């Protein structure tokens, strides 16, 4: 268990798009650096204030030179509204880094053609994933889907071989599903994070073509550390906790 609980200082907070925020905090522990696909439990309110539970948010980016740790999140309810009120200099309580994440060194060593597929705010953990894969020697192809306007895509450009964009509204890129653009037979492995319906579709394409697929799952969480069993998921390999055994799983183990 590499997670720790501590207070971090907010460096900046930016509005990225409607209801989409980027929060940058100063990570202080070089012995516990986060990697792609891991997440933190965030709390910007007192221990006795609501909401009772901290909120899980993925690592969007991490700069191991400066310790700048970035979260990209969608404002949905009380917890994320309170996160959105943070300003530079404020304190943020975090527990993490949590979860297994993607083993990007091993992925890049054993797969030369990698597709990364994301949808909506599920693109948040994919930036550090693309960066780590690129640094490990494989520049992935990125496939992303949004309801309407895309956001955050400019950050991906240096780290991806190609970027394929789809929107439900047709306002940008392909008018339709991101899976319409994806021929999984061109890849050695597919890595995905986004709405369950999208990941299920990606997993089915991969299963039909015999291409391995890793999916990063979401579940409501309480402890984030594997202690409360609140995020248990029943899979083909038995019960697993999304927070500790995951959030990254082999798609064939979790999807029918
Ligand atoms: C491992 C993990 C990583 C995540 N990474 C990110 C991220 O990088 N960026 C981001 O914006 N969000 C992320 N989420 C989702 C985020 O945790 C929820 O959106 C957040 O907890 C909502 O809290 P709230 O108090 O604002 O809303 P609430 O008032 O709790 O809920 C508002 C709405 O959001 C839905 N919701 C709550 N929790 C979740 C959840 N876990 N998954 C899906 N929907 C939920 C509720 O059903 C409700 O409809 C992640 C979730 C997990 C489990
Ligand atoms: S949230 Fe407690 S075990 Fe996963």
C-alpha cells in the first residue's frame, strides 16, 4: 500500500470548459509518486462537514520534476462543487495515490501498437497514460468521444501518434460513436476509460477480434483503500475491489 493521507497546497484552479475544471496541487512526497491510472481521494472540506465521504478523482497529469499534480474533473454534485471553490494557496486533503493504475513500462515493452480510447471526463486519466507510454517508447493512437465540444485535447498532441475525435452532436470530428472510428485489429492492445456503455463496446470489439483490452472502471467509493469493501464488483475472477484491485482490469474479466 503506497497511499498516504496529507494536506497539499493548491497551486491553481482553471475553468477548462462548462463544468470542467483543472486543479493543480503541489505533491510533496517523491517516494510515493503517482503513475497513470491511479487516483486520489480528495476532500476540500472539514472532517465533520458534508459530504461525509471524500471523492475519488484520477491523476490527469504529474510532473516529477516540480511535483505539480493535476486533476481534471467535472462538477457534478456537492463534493465537486466544493472542490471547484478552491483557490491558489488553499489546502486540499488527499489520500493516495490509490489503485493499481496502468503498468506503462510493461505495456510498452510488450506491445508496439497501442490504442487509447476515452469518452468525456473519462479522458482525464488518459493524458498521463499517453505521456508515460510515449516516454517508454510507444506513441499511442488516441480515440476520444464527447457529447458535444471536446476539451483538453491540445495537451495530448505531443504524446500521441494520431488523434481521432467523435462527437454525439457532430459539432467536431466524426458525427457518431468513437467506436465507429476504431479498428481494433490494427492494435496489439487497447486501453480504455470512459462511460460503461463505451467501454463495454470497446471490450466487445476487442473480444471479437482477439485483441487484449484493459479498462479503467468507476464505482462509488468510501475509503479508496480496499478496507470497506464498498466498491466490490463481482467479476469472472470473483469479487474484486475497484479501488485496490483496480481500477484497471482486463476487460475480459469484467465484461461479458
Ligand atoms: C477511480 C475513480 C476515478 C475518477 N476520476 C474522475 C476524474 O478524474 N474526473 C472526474 O470528473 N470524475 C472522476 N470520477 C468520478 C467522481 O468521483 C464523481 O463524479 C464524484 O465523486 C461526484 O461527487 P459529487 O459529490 O460532486 O457528486 P454526487 O452528489 O456524489 O453525485 C452527483 C452525480 O454524480 C454521480 N456519481 C457520483 N460518484 C460517481 C462515480 N464514482 N462514478 C460515476 N458517477 C458518479 C452520482 O450518481 C450523481 O448522479 C472518478 C471516480 C472513480 C471511482
Ligand atoms: S472504497 Fe472501500 S474498499 Fe473500495
